[in-house]
C-alpha cells in the first residue's frame, strides 16, 4: 500500500464564513458546522468553541479527539462509519496538522477527561499543543445510553470531515509517503532484516469501551492482521472512554506513534510486517482465545520480534502478559508498552497480573499520580464533571476552580501506544 | 548553611566493648563523630557533625521504647537534618536497631540514612522511607561501605537527586511518574531493537511477584453460617450517597441490606471500568443478594449478614486494596461472620 | 467470585468460583430470564459450598 499524507500546518484558528486555511490560519465556518451536525435529529444543540495552546483554558469532560482531514478522490470521511465502505491506506490525504476536533458534553459514563491548554496540566497531554475546535453536543432527551454514545461519536467524526474541507484546495507544507508492499515483496527487498510486527491491544468491552475497524466492532472479531496504512488513514475510530489517560483517541489512531516509529525503521533496521489487533474481552475464554490467536498469527507470519501495546489497565493486564508469554515461548522477542497503577505514592504493585517472560517493558506512566491544576480563566464544558471522572473524586474541584486529579483524568497522559512522553523511575 | 548530621552506632562500633557490653544504655557524645562516623563525615562534604548516639544492641532489643525515646529526645534537643545509622552489614540485632533509629528520625522530620546488606532483617522495616546503602555482608568491607554512605549524606544534604543504581542504595520502592525526552513509542522500538541485536537494555517496569495467602479453614456447618457480601464492583445505593469514586477508590462503604430481598431498583454501579448497563438493570448480577436470600430461606445457609461492603476495583492501588481488605475483614470478623462472597468485575 | 481467575490466583485467592463476564459476573443477560435465574442460583450455591470445603491451596470451584 502507498499512502501520501500532505500536511498543512495550522498555527491558529478563527471563526469565519467559509472553511479555508491560509498562512497557517484555519478559518472555521462555525454556523455551517453547527448546521451540518444538527442534521442529525437526535442532536438538540451544538456549541462550538476554540481553545489555543497557551490560553488559560480548560476543556472538560472530553470524550474524543479527532484530526480534521480531507481524503482526496476517495470517500471523504471514515469509511464504513460516516461514509460507504472503502479500503483505506492507498492514495492522498490532506491533513490540517496542528488542529483537532474535541468532543465534549455530559455523557453516559464516568470516563471522559480533561485537557488544559497551559501550565502544569498542559505538560501531561499532547492536546495542549493543538489548536482545538471544541464541539459540545447536547442530544435530545430520552436517548438510551448506547444511542447517546453513538450520536456523539458520529458527530465528532462528521465535524472533523467538515473542518477538513478547508484543506481541499490548499497546498501542502510537507508531504510524507508511507509505503510498504506485501510481505513477499518486502522480504525479497530486505532478506536480512528482522521481521517485526505490532500487536495493538484494544479495549473491546461494551458501552464506552469499544473500538471500530471500518465500523466493525472489535469485540465481535477474532484478532486480525491489518496494514499500518489503514489505521493512519481513517480506518480505525475510538468508541471508548476507558480512562482518559490511556484511551486511544481517534486522533491517536490516525497518528499512531508506534506505527510512525516502526515505519521510520522499516528498511533500515527492521522489516515492518504489519499490525495485528488483539481485542481485550470480558470473559476468560475470550481472553485465552484472543491471546492464542494473536500469538499464532505472529508466528505464522514469521515475526522475529513484536511490540505489544495495551489499552487500559486492570483486567487487560492479563491479556498483555498472556500474549507476551505465548510469544516468548515461541521464540519471538517482545517489548511491551503499558502504564501502571502504582498508587498516589508510587509504592503499589504496578500491574494486576504478572509474567516472568515480560523482561522488556516500557512504562508510559503512573495513572494514579496526583497533579494540582490552577483555576482556568475559561472552562469549555462543565468543571464539576471532573468530580465523576476516573481519576477525580468528590471535592477535587475547589471553590476557586482549581483542580486536583490523578493523571487518570488527563487525556493522553499515559498513552500506551507511546504517543506521549511520560515514564516512571524507581527511587 | 551546613546540614546538621547525627550518628547512631552500637556498642561495638561505638568503642564501648563487644558482646559483653551489648546491654549498654544509650549515650549521646555531643560534637563527636565516633568510629565509622568519622569516615562517613569525612566524605560527606560540607556538613556539621552534631554528635553520635551509642546504644547497645541488646539494650535496644529489650528496651525498645526507652531506646527510641532517647533517640527522639536527642533529636529534639539537637535539631539534626540527617541521621546516619550503622552500617549494620548483615548483623540482625544491629540492623533492627538502626531501622528503629531511622523510624524515629523519619517521624521527626529528619532524613534517615543507613547501610545494610540486602538480607539484613532490619532492612524491610526502614527501606521505604530511608536511604540505606547496599553494603556487603561483612564488616570487613567497611572501607567500601563508608564512601557509599558518605555519598548519600552529601547528596541528600545538598538536595540532589539520588537513584538506587547510581548511588547504590536499596530501592525504596517508590515509582515516580515523570516526563522524559523521548516518547514511549520511540523507547519501545529502541528496546525491541536492542533485544533483537542481543544488546543490553533496561526494562522500565520490572514484573511484580504476588503473595500466597494461607487458606482459611472450611465452614463446618453451612446451614448455621452467617455469610456476608463484599464487592469491588462499585455497587452503591441510588444517588451514591457517600460519593464512592468511579476509579482509584480512596474509600470503602457499607450499607444495611437487612430489609432487602434483592438489590434491584435500589442499587447501581459507579465503577468506571466496565459497561454498567447490565448491572444497573439488576445489581444482583454483580452482588447476588437475591440468591443468597433464597439460600437463607431454604435453610442452606444460616443467615445473610445485615451489612454489605463495597468499593471500586478499577485503578485502585494495591496498597489501598490491602488496607480496605484488612479494615473490612476486621469488622466482619468482629461481627461473627463465618464466610464472605467477594465478587469482582 | 471473579471472571479473570488468573488474576484471582495471582493475588492469592484460595477459593475461586469462575463467573460469567466482567460486566455481569453473577448474571447473563444473553439468556432467557428463567435460564439466567437458574444459572445464578446454581453459581451462588456452589460458592457457598466452596466456603464449606477444605482446601490446602488455590482451588477453582467450577
């Protein structure tokens, strides 16, 4: 597959009459965007706002973050979800680099997160560096929880496509090519390079805990191989808010850091033979089945080494170590990426399950670390929502608007696809 | 201003005598660095030696309260910033006494430093809050131990960062979350490449090992037994009156269920780690009160305990979980409960 | 009573009753109401019986 990503840098965002990007300034047709989203009769109201890097602005509760793009001469959107199905991974996509759609609004569950655009909080989220276009969705009354979640999910994706139209006729600042052929072709080119696969675990556990490949619910499938270009070309979306710190937002699927770093090594130090989704299920049988399947796939495609990233913590730690054990016992070397729940003081056991075979592990941070955030000048969303987030607690929002939360509550803080730069040191 | 350092030694290293003087009552030598303290102070840079406490190992072992009171009193009078105990190498009684000295120091806001061999039984009593240099097992290696301890004193006095590998102390077990230069994905790819090329690498997360627990004896007569329900499924009365957290629980709660035949309609879940819809339809799917009541009515169990205990088991630190388990367990045991059904999600 | 019994073993539980699924350990909404209630009764009875069974090490009661 060959994917060309044309980047248009976004340095600022303003409201205007039409979608365009010029000189790094993205103009958003706010009324047009509102009308577009209100076409869904299950949405009662939409409010659009901007939050820029450095502003003393807090966004809460955040459900998803999506990158606005324009897919040239192809289905423009998320194939199988907001457009007809179409294979992703080949062709040209124009990307408003530095802009992000952030969906917020009272939701059915307890797992949304916080994004601070300045100060201490900004250091812990990658989305303090993007020009954020916040989309606050109020659904009509009486929706059941599953429908409510779907409505907000789709609205966020549609918003990203609407804003992505600004890129349509603009000229790229930077072009990046992502090209990997079949395993046969690539192995013929690089016969001596070790074959490396990327096993991407995904939370697939029900309401607000799901992910989708071309619109297919990952909890309904057995582990499958897929081409990395598909994930970075809009084939994968997030339907989950497992915990803000390590949920893979749609933006992070579109820009999966492990895919990028493996691509950078392809043809040089490794032969990157592709990705495998390993859904994390809620039954023991399901876990055994998926872990066996994943290890079998890796072995069959000839992997010498595998990077395994987790999504979530707690019961998925089980899948992580099971996959590692199965791979190592087949002579396949692994490196794992996971975050840890080491408690407020960092002295608790980091994982819920263990395996001696897991000798190479990158820690993407301690989700329980408590941070103190100053009051914002402006809050987009509802500040009090922080008290019911995973990582928040009753009383964690002070009278003056300052906030004490665990990293758990900060979007992308401990990303287990290695998107951010947190780690843990033993003292 | 130079940091004030106080030393703690046993009767042998304090120059009092050998085993025959192990019951030596504690004394404070003001202004003096005695025995090994000289070597430590000498290598610790700009510090002020406040003095040395000398106490017999047996005195400490047999009069712990009195010995600790002496140390505490001396600390109050002398106002040190750092207390240095030992090195104790592998000596058990000495290690235990040093650990006690470190505890007293810690309780009084004084930085504790020591030196022990990894198997010294005193180590586990103080390593979590002290900087204990990793020494060998024999006092014959004193010359190697002193610079390690001196280095720790010097750096801690200067407020400099110390690490277990770089500064040779037994890791306290504190995992500090920090921001680093490279993002996680880059570090992971580098780590895998190192493994594939048989190069050295260092894991960022050593795998934990878990405990074994002694099984409780079986209930002799189930038909007379009181059974309690406990859950980590975050099941609480409607409205979550005690504001149990959705993750990373800081509390457990208890509720009177003596008047209920089922939780359905009255209870729901605040647990943020699983799809709550099915539990919210009928919380008995997570906490099976209805079935336990049936067994009670049928005489298969004696009684359902009136109080039900709940907390949230996602992102909840193991340390908190242990604490909750001990506290709930004590209450349940005191109430004469015979068995517990613990459900988790 | 837990679904991921490998974790139960890891943390030292000695009497383990494997349950259905994480969101509904002692339940199964995919069954008819009657079948679900029968399954639930049997599981809870089994759990109580486990409390009355001597064990010397971690044991699963399936």
